């Protein structure tokens, strides 16, 4: 594994040298290319150099141990360097894991109220608020494509795009079934109910990545509408696109412009069909999916929000690391939970790599 690091270090040094050349400065596109490649390599090279430094410190300390006067100090120095060497080895292994090619992409998310009737739809609304607050804290932009609301403020279904650096790398772990346990506002007897909502997470797919044949599409226009007659558009700007070979239907009615709604609907449809195609291609490689925490299937329960016990439990984690404060999570502070999922994902992939 470590044999490939020296050539990567040489490549990093070459990129840095080229960025200093006057001819590179004169071409912004070339400079940006070199800078991007160097930036991607920098964490790995920094860890590799620190690893080599710790290795040399260990060797020097071993030599000093032959001196009786320096032995105790050398042993202490060796122990510290060895611990750092082992830590850096693990860090480098993680940095060398294959990167998900979709990690830097924007995200298309869908939330649907599940079992529990109105309470399930109110929970879907809570989830949408949670992700909106998380996106705002990250400096990401949310663009709603389609939303169907209830009279009580719940959400039957919402589709939205999250635009921002690394959005998919963080939010991909949210896919699956989310369950809530609490006393609904409509419950007069104070009984705890269990309801659910489903979350789908798709990477945004460019047209160059997945081409749609216009002959496979049926495009309808209609007037957009909201709960109780709110936000009604008097022009037929809303778009419904049906992919005839698969029967997949996408609607977009949030934009005032029919053209914008069509572009957004095409974007979502492309992502859905791309995901289905990818799933079909990888169906025979079930072991590959073990590198991800859960399959991401909408029917899979990934998390429970227990309000009476003031905790959120992620069922893909274990031990004390699986429980989080519910108020913090529901108000969009998702980083501690997502960080734990990323760590677990890396550990699973490292284990799979070792077994292979």
C-alpha cells in the first residue's frame, strides 16, 4: 500500500513547482487544474511525510537506547513516536480508500410522510426543517422543486435540491426510513404514537453523465397548487414528466417559469434513472454495498427520533455512539451524527479491504 505514496509525493512536488512557473500564472485554467490536483493530494502527502518523520524518530530512539544514560529518555521518545506512527498509518489507509465519485456533487432529496397519517406528514415537515437548518449552517443553498402540504402544516411529499461543496458526501447517509416516537399534537389522551417518513438522497447527474431520449418522455403542463388553495398559479407553469419505459414520474411546480420547472424536473428525473441504472449494475455485487452503512433503501429503518426519552438513535451505529440529543439533531446540528457514520463507514471499508 505504501509503495504508491512516493510516486504520489513526486507528483505533488511537480504540481507545486509548475504552479510557481510564470507560464502557469498566465493561464488561469491551467493554474486552477494544478491547484485542484495539488489540493486533493495535500492531506495524503502531509500524513505520509509525518509518517516518515515518526519512522525516523523511532529508528533514532532505538540507537540511543544502547546508551545507558539516554535509555529512559529514548524509550519515552520511541513510545511517543510509535503511537504517532500507528495513528498516521491508519489515517493514510483511510485517505487511500477509493473516493466516492459523487461526493462533490449537489444532492437531490425527497421526503415523504409514511405510516401514521397526519403525524407522519408532520414528521416529514420536521425533517425538511432539520435539513434546511443544516444546509444553512453549512452555507449550502436549498431549492425546492415540488412540495405537497397538508392543512395542518405537514408534508405529504417534498423534492428539493441542495447545492454546495461536499453536499452529497455528508447527506448520502440520510437515505432510508426515519421513525418518530412522540405524543402527537392531535392526541388528547397523551399516548405516544409511532410514525415514519422516508428520505431519498440522489447525487445530481449532469446531462453528459446520463442522456435522456426525448422520445421516451411524456411531458404535461398544469396549474400549480398548494394546501388549501395557497400559492395557486393561474398559468400552466407546473410540469409533469413521465419516463415511458420505466413509468417514473417527476413533478415540479415551485418555479413561476414553465422552462425553469421543466429544467428542474429533467434534472430530478435524470438522477432517479441514473440511480436505478447504477443499482441494476451493482445488484450482483452485494459485498460492494457493505462498504456503505445500510443499503439506502427507502424501506430500511435507519434512525429513530424518541421525543419522550430525548434521544435520536441511529441503528447503523453501535454502543454509546449511536445515541444523540434530539433537540440538537432536530434543530439541524447533524455534524456529530454524520461524522460518526463516516467513521463507521471508513472502518467497514478498511475491514473489507483487509479481508480481501
